[in-house]
DNA sequence: GTCTATACTTGGATAGAC
DNA sequence: GTCTATCCAAGTATAGAC
């Protein structure tokens, strides 16, 4: 063993690559947000998980808040890639819900959404953090809006629902489900909800192109042949 | 002015009633959770708002966490009374959404749901707090479930939707909307969503007793005259 | 680039005067 | 019951050695 008291930091002159340290800090920040929340994600706690010194947080990121934002960017980036690949080509509501269930389980297992939820709640304490988080949320809302537009297009609901509003609702619901599920560790309510959503999607999907919805005109955007 | 340094605390032997102090502390805790979030709701911050000494938090409540739970109980109690009165007698989906919009505006103005949302997020740091918060959420979910059951009863959706699941979704959505709206201070997305919900409710409500929903059998629970 | 050491601040919690 | 004073732990951030 090395000197007593130090857990796993570097001793002497054995330098490691700075990019590796940055990445480990970001990963540690994500893990800390997931496991001990915003209030517990201190520089010391994060550095301990990254197995480096606490001062490196400030050297590499300037402040804890900036590191947390970097952590949010990283999860957002990774999840955006995953989501994009998963929903590519999906245009039916039913297919979308099926994909959504899979993604949701991933998110829950890995705690991806927890990072976002914790930062949203933590943003109450600092307005600067709030602005940064709001920007990232807007990115997700727009992403969801595009999907909603695709699925809505040609459905009898098109004249009834704004894609932007649907996206807002989906993001809010997803966030809420995450919070509740993470709270008591029981994911069965969420699973049940998704199962029901699947049934409803199948039902609603069967209405598309079929009989009209209670006398509501399917005018305008309900045509096909778009790019 | 009195002695320098003290903002508004009591000097000498002028005692105030202990119940008043307790109430002021609870009110101050609620305000702190709303305005500076869980991370900012310290004993000192709360005592400052209650215009009393920081030590009284521990004298009256034992710990900060216990005071925060007491604060959650208080908002829950007040809001439960308000909600109960508001939805009394409402049985249609459309009427419910109308009432919901009014309640939602109240909640947003006064930040009632923020208290809950902050504590949910803050619960990540302490398991004991998490259990207490989970209990209160379950109360709200059950309350919502009863309303869902009433509205669902006799509607063509009764065989499709479990009241418990609907309640879970509603609570999650409400929570998510609160978080997002509180984040950037723009309540227009939420207002738009409620407006759309009102239109959808009117549409869906017109289906009740009317034509069936796309060939789905309205069997079992869709009968009236239950206990 | 990484670590040690340290200055400074804030927060939870308790003891004791009044 | 309330306040003062205080201890101790933990956090942010910086300076400087290596």
C-alpha cells in the first residue's frame, strides 16, 4: 500500500492524462447525482468517486455547478444518440410506445433521467444553473416535438393536438414518472402505465384511416405523401 | 432599533406562544422550499424567515428533515381540503378539467406543488425522508384514484383504464408540469396544455353514452348501480 | 496535471443563560 | 420557550509544492 489516509489518488510524479481525469469526473458527477442527489453531489463526493483530488474539480471545471452542467450535457448527448437510433423510422403510435417501453427501462435501470430531475430541482438554489438546465430541457422538448409531429401527421388527431404541446406533456410525464419511480424503488406502477399506453396506442392507431372520431373533421394535414 | 446584529428576534423575557412559533417555522419552511429549494432550506434560512432563532428548529422539531416533513404535511392538509371542496360533486371529465385548471393556477401561484417536488428530489440524500415523502404521495395518488374511479364509472373507457393507473399518471404529469413550469417561469406551455385537455375532455365526454369506441366491447364494469 | 495544505463559509446540533 | 455561544463537520475555493 501507499501512504495511509489516501484512498486511491496518485502519488508522486505518475501523471495521468487530463482527458481521462475530465471524463472520470464527469462520470463520477453523473453517478453522484443518481445516487446521492443534487444536495449530496459535492466536489468532495464527486472527486472521491473519480478517485482523484477534490481540487481537480475546480481546476478542470471552475466550479461544482459547471461540472454538474457538463454531466448533464454528457448524459443528454449519450441518450440523444440512443433515442435517435431507437425511434428512427418509427411512425406509428403503437410502435413508438413499444420503443418507449424499452428506452424507459434503460433509463430507469441506469438512472439517466434522474440526473436531469435532480438538476431541475436543484436549480431552485441558483438561477445560473436554472438557465443552463432549461436550455437542455428545451432540446429534449424539441426532439420529442419532431417525433410527435411525425406520428401525428396523417392521424385523425392532427387537427386536435399541437406537436409542441404533446411534447411538453410527454417530457413532463416522463420526468414525473421518473421521480415517483425513483422515490420508492417500485417500478410496477410505471410498467403498468406503459402496458396500458400500449393498449391505448393500438386502439387509437386502429382509428387512423378508419372511422372518424365522433364527427370531428379530418381536414387539412391528414394527407399523406410528405417528405 | 434594538441591539445591533439581531434582525427581529425576541430580546429579554418577552415570551411568545410556542404554537405560534411552531406555526411560523412550518410556514417559513414551506416558503423556503418554494423559494430556495431543498438544498437552500437550512435551519438558519428557515429561522431567518420565521424571525426566530435557529436553535428553535431543533427544539421544536428535532431536526431540519423533520421540520420539512411537517411542512409537507401542512401543505398537503391545506391543499387536500381545497381539492376536496373543489371536486365535490364533479363527475364529468369536462367539469373536472375545468376545475383542474383553476386549481392548477392556484398551485402554481402559491407554489404548493413545488414543496412536494423539492422534497421528492431532496429525498435522494436521505432514505428516511424518502419514506416519509412516499407516504404523502401515496395519499395523493389514492385521492386522485377515487376521483378517476368516479369519472371513469359509466364511461366507455371504464374497461380500458384502471383508476389506480390513471391516478399514478395524473400525479406524475402534474408533478412534471410543475417542475418544468417552475424552471423557466413560463406558464404558457402549461396553460396551453390545459386548454387542449379541456377540448379533448369535451370531445371524449361526448362519446359517453354515445357510439362505442371502435369495436371495443364495453363489457363488465360499464354497468351502473354499483354500491 | 495532480496533490497537499489551508483559508473561509455555512450548516447541523447542543449546552447553558435567562 | 427563547436566545447566545459554541463545537464540529462538511463544503467551496485558492495557493503553492511537486
